[in-house]
């Protein structure tokens, strides 16, 4: 990344006091950067601290150690510049769709008059294809529609960065696909900087420019950073026909199924720099991962895994 | 199955009522022709005593007649100790509403503060725990001594008994506002006052309303006892006065009226609670 990173995490850690008196380390010495206009996906199993990383970026949580910067300034708390799309959509159930979005719009621009707020809401409701449902309350909407409202609410404040915490994990596969495509389209149009957390391999391949692979917690770390070598104008219909698709997908699945558990053993006798985790580009005639796997295999076999 | 028919439960209710009234009627029938004293004495002591009836317990027909007379003329005033049941109820309702409103004015903001701040919660918790179980009537002598006005003392007793359920429920409602809603407010940089009114208050409103409903129920229970003590006016005083008059018919009419008013108060707050409840 030649650009000056938009956000930067420098050696952050999250620790909790353990019930027995010790300390539980979810992750430590974690370094991560995200450039302007980049779509970064963090993928890993539950418990590796993905959500904590997102909360640190959102300013909702402070890391136990280390620093988080946005545009060179340390994150002091939540900001309207960084909108969060919550996994549980987090709509206020006593407000209608348009009121939920207007609540966010008025937070950002308190001096706007009603007509301007209404027009701004209308535009963003149309953007997520919810025109006609403005007066409905969240309880009357399907899961997919609720998350559309969540997306509209986040986009309506025109943030510099979108933070998405497994936004589609509660949806059925069909709805998820449609929404992913819409998010892809919106982000491509606006060149939005996005940081997303997921455990869905296909979602990461479809949406992300870079995929950060995290090992299992406790003591999770960034195992690798994968460059998505598929062209940016991806879509669900022919993405799987691209020659790089399966190398990427296989690499991710291999990681999630096996290597995320055994990565510590894989590291034995090999230099690992948490500031610069290995960058992999599956499909671009590279062999380092295969070699590494071969190197790791004996140790795996030895341990009977 | 009774529940399959919409009129089933109503029919059963009527049946229960009929059985109850029937049993009551049968139990209070005067025993005819069983005059146990001579005519002179019977004339002297009155019919019921002369026929050996055990008590002055009226039958359902007597009570119905009494109720009808109250319904026809609820607001008469014939001297300090003879006022219509409607006037007495109005006094009681007035006291309950004033005491309850004052309690709400104190309990809801204070409960909000307790719910928002763990420090305030821990600081006030011992006081609340000790004062909450005190019977409101135990405050009565203290109120009479300090306020020196029986009417205001009754209102104070209503205040003190209404305050706790509202305080505890408001604090609980505010404390249990979902973290994700608060996080939405935080990421939108919503200012504290706007957060309190636009996020916390609507989220806690159903729980607060539950507290208010409990409070008004307790206040209505307590007002009868309080008015028996302070006297002068009110439905509680009416009951006590009719006990001194040995008018069981009037007492039974008052019991029915107290029940009906209590039901109405509860229904009113239930309706308000429905208005602030949101489906999820």
C-alpha cells in the first residue's frame, strides 16, 4: 500500500482478568492498516477478538495496550466519521424506518431543517431499495430489510469509514447475497473505506480488497494478509469463473478449517513479524504458502493433528 | 370446551355470581315465625332481634337497594359526617392522584439518575432497601407531627408508598437499556440530554410504566387505611363511619366502589403502558 494509511492499529492488545486470578489475552501485538478507499475484511473464528478490533476502531472500546489512529490522530472515542453497521442491526424499535435514519442525520447535522432531513433520508432509503417502507417499524420488517435500514442509517451520515460487524450473518443465504451485491455496488460507487468482520469466506472474496486472516483465540494473531487478486468489478454471477477464484477460496478454507488452529506450530522455526505478517496472493503463480504448508506438515503429523 | 366459545367465560362468571348471591341470600334469610320473645319486647327491640336473627348482616337485595340509592344520589352533602359516596370517592381519588403525581415527579428523575450512574446506585441502595419495606402507615404519626395537617399527611403517606416501586422500576428500566442502542447513540455522538430523552427514556418507558401501575395499585390500597386514621373525608373514612353506624349495607357498597375505582385506575395505566410499549 503506497498510500498513507487511513487507519492504523499499532501493537494493540486486549486482555481480561481471568476468573482464576490470571490474565486472559484475546490478542496482543496486533498491527493493521487500512488505506483510504480500501475494503478490508477480517476473517477468523469466533473468539479471536475480531469484534474487539472493530470496537477499537469505532471508539467503543479501548485496547488494553497499543494505539489506534485515524488519519494520523489517535482514536479518543466514537465519531460520526466512522459509522458502524451492527450485526444485530441495532435499530431503535420505537421509531419508524425514516425516524431511525433521521435520528442519525440530525445527530450529524443538528441545524438542518425538517425538509432537508426528510429529503436526505428519502435519498438513502431509496439507495437501499426500501422506498415504501418508510413508515414501518422495525418489528414489521424482515431481517434483510432491517439490515438495509442499518446500512442506510450508516451511509446517511456520510462517514469517512464504514465499520461492519458481520452485518449479514443473521440473514438467509438468498437475502445475504442480494445485500452483499448492493453493498459492493454502493462501496464501488462511493470509494468508501470499509472495515468488515466476517466468518463467511465467499463474502470476503466478493467484497474485500484485502483479507486479514486471524488465528483462533486466545492469543490470536494476524496469520497472513491476503490480497484479493480478483478484479474489483466483481459480481456474484461470474466471480467463480475467474481462474483466481478457487485458489483464493481454497486458501481461505484451508486456513479456517486447519491452519487457524495450528498456526502456532506452523510458526515454529520460522521468523514472524507481527508488524508485517506474510502477504499472500493466491493464483498469482506463487508457491510460498504451499511450501510453508509442506514445512508445517511434519510438525502437524508429529503432533497427531 | 368452554374456551372455544366466546361467551363461555362470561357465562361461567355469571354462574359464579349467581351461586354466590344465592348462597348469600339464603344465609341471611330471616327465620320467620320463630319469635322467641313476647310481643311487647319484640316491639321494643325491633323485628330482627326479636326473631332471633344472629346479626344485622343484610342480604343481597338490601345491599342492591343501598347501592341503587348511592348511584341515584352520589354527591349529596347533609352535614360533615353525611356526604354522598361519590364525594367521598372523589376526595380519595384526589389524594391518590396528588400523592402519586408528586411521587412520580421525584421517583422518575431520581430513578433515571440511579440507573445511569452505578455510583449513585450504590450510594442510595442501602437507603432504598431499608425504607422500601416500611409500611406507609408507619409514617403516619411522623407525618401528622411534622406536617400538622391530616389531609396533607394522607397525601404524604400516598407519596411515600408510591415512590418505591416507581423508583426501583425506573432505575431497573434505565439500567437494562440494551447496550447496542446505547452504542448507536455513542457512535452517532449523541449528546447526553438527547440520549436520555430519545434513547434511554423510550427504551425504559415500558418498565417505568409497570412501576407506575404497581404504585397506583398500592396507593389505592393504602388510601383507605390512611383515611380511616385521619378521618374527615374520603372513602376510607366513609367505611369507618358506616362501621360506627353499623350499616353493613353501606360498607358493602363502599367495598364494591373501592374495587371498581381500583380497577379503573389500573386499566387507565395499563392503557398508557400499551401506548409506550414497542414491539421488537
